[in-house]
């Protein structure tokens, strides 16, 4: 039981890192899409 708990404890920081990377990629994709739409169809 202790070994399982230790493994979970060790993986938590990795999980948090993966979540941050994923959120960053999603934000970048959203920003790139916004810029691409502005370039393709500029208004004004």
C-alpha cells in the first residue's frame, strides 16, 4: 500500500506539468487561429 501511495505522490507533479503544457498549447492554438482569421479577412 505504501508503494502505491509513493508512486502516486511522485506522479502528481508530472500530472500538473502535463496539464500546464496542455493549457499552453490550447491557448497558443486559439491565439494562432485568431491571428490567422485577422490576416485572411481584415476589416477596415
